C-alpha cells in the first residue's frame, strides 16, 4: 500500500519531447520497465517508480534498491535522491540496472 501511495504522488508522465527523459530500468529478474520523467525530476522519483512498479524486486532487496547506470557511471542510492536526471547527466535517456544495495560493511 505504501508503494502505491508513493507512486500516486509522482508527477504525471510527460509527453515525449526535449524536456522529457526516457528511463529504462532492468530488474534483477530480467523484466524491463520504461517511463518518461521531466528532465528536472529528482532521482528519488525514479527510485519510487521502480519500487512501486515492481514490488517483487523491492521485496527481494531487503537492504534497499540501487539503480546502476553504466554510462555515465553512476550508482544511485539514498544520498543521490535530490539530484535531477539532468544534473546527473542522464538526460535525454537513462538505462538503470536494479540491484540490491550493498551493505556498508561490503563497501
């Protein structure tokens, strides 16, 4: 229920255009999710969307989810949530691999 409420709080998906960033997320089980976000949307919106769209992935990652972009190389965790897609260099298109957050001891 919490994930559904968070998803409802997301801004509506914008039409394709110069101010929209297309985000593709590949889940651990191989599924793909795709959605457009305003380029100024914070990365926290992307994390909320992935968690809400795939409760199975969220449940399989008790330590929390990380979003990993290969280009530019970026691992999005809680600390990066305020950064916008544009500020992170992820506009106009981003591909994230979703994985369980590494525990602090493993870092």
